[in-house]
C-alpha cells in the first residue's frame, strides 16, 4: 500500500521512517501542503497522510477519490481542515485522537509560567548582561482561578496541573467529566470569574470565534488567555483590540487563526504580511510559539505508531476505532458504540 505524506518535516520523516515498508507499506514524503494545486501528487497512492494545515475540502476529496485514494490518515487529533461530511461514502478518514496529551498541557503551563513570571524578558536581558529586576514583577498562580474550556484528555491534564499549583479550577464542556476539584459552569460565568482562561476544545462551527469581542468584554480586566488548541477559536482582531484596551493582561498563543501559510516555516528573511500577527508578536505581554505544543519525542513516536496502526487496520478491513464518520452525524462520539464500518 502506497501512502503519500503532505506537509512533511524532517522530524515527521524521522518518526515514520522506522515503519517504512513494514506491514506492506510504502511511504513517500512531500514538504508541500495538500491543496487543490498539489492534490495530483497523490496519484497512484492508496492513502494520504495529512496534517493540520493541509486543505482537504470537497474539491480535494473528489480529486483524491478520482486518483484512487481510499484513505485519509490525519496525523493529528483535530480534523477541522477535512470535509468529513463530503468524504462519507467515498474516502475513509482516520485521526490520532490522543498521542501525548501531556505534551500540549505541559506546553500550556510553560507558556503561562513564562508569561506571568516574565521569564522571556529576563532571558533576553541577561544575554545582554542586564540583571535589573525592574519591570519583571509577576504574580503567584496559587489561589488564582483558571477557566478551562474543554475537558477532554488535554484539558483534564491541564486542569490537574493547575490543581497541583493550588489553583481553583473552573471548566466549561458540553460533556462534563466527573472530578473532585473541577467545578463546571456556563461559559459566560466561567469567563466572568476566571483570572486565566485556557482553551482545549476542538474547532467546529459552534466553537469558531468562541472568544470574540463579546466574550472578551465579559472577562476580568487583566485576564490571561491561553490557546494551544486551534487558532480560530479566538477572533484574532478582537484579541488584539482587547490587549490594546488593557482588558486582556496577557496572551499565550501556540496557534493562530491564519497560521496555515506562516507556521512551521522559516519566514525570518521575509516581511510578515499578516498585520494582526505582526502586531501581536511585537507586544510585550504576548507570547507566540508556532504550533509546537505537541512537539515532544513521546508525542511524535505515538503519532507515527497510531497513524500506522490506523492504516494497517484499514488494509486488513478491520473496524478502526479512530475513524471519523458522518453516518450518524456525530463524528466522534458514535465510535463509542460502533459495531460496523462506517461504509
């Protein structure tokens, strides 16, 4: 079975190459992203393996299907870039729902600590032999209230970390999890009571711009906003305005709404055309990392292993527990009771 990888980076290739030609698989890697212009690179393949910034819309799916591709294997948990509804009946779609939730949750806490303790500023100062403490006053996390939006595996682990710091944990989720220390509230009430708001939910039509100007207005003045999930959960222009108005005290972003043509690439020799991102990066109370929260050795190994297992399951005709299906209209949750293949 031939599998074509898109948006491949050296660390992806290193993780997957140990599986090359195992289980009858043959991999080929392209650095280019999958879209309507590059889809024909998959000709002759049985499957494609894609990442978060590949475009797998209806036109791409139709072209893949015409070229004989019967499986789209996401090497990520999120699937907002895939038209799963359009793929139904044509191409099976699988994902990696949990690779290393600790990596993302720990990165969220790393961003928070870096921000509130001004570690990024101190690091830059000491490299210039500046050991002044002026302007580096932070605040304790102990006793603060954190609002966790989305309590799947990553959100729950982040909540555990915050609880370990002695923080009060509030949460919002359509499907609450039982916990002895998490208090679930309606979203508006969570926003009003939280000193820190951290996003850990998937991107859907319902959650797009979940944090907009109205949501920001409900937040405490000086709130810290963290996003290690999907960029479009936050209206970037509203975020920028909230920072300018001093409503938002700090922002820690590992994802960005319009990151597709920017993140994962070396743009150091180019002028950044995205004015909103350019302004956010220049602000002293904003930390931006380029979608690296998942990037640990453990996570990369787990992603490769699960992705290959998904592909092998498809080859063997098995029911893959990680398949995304539109048959029942509930893309992820139907798999809990799935007894047959989706189509």
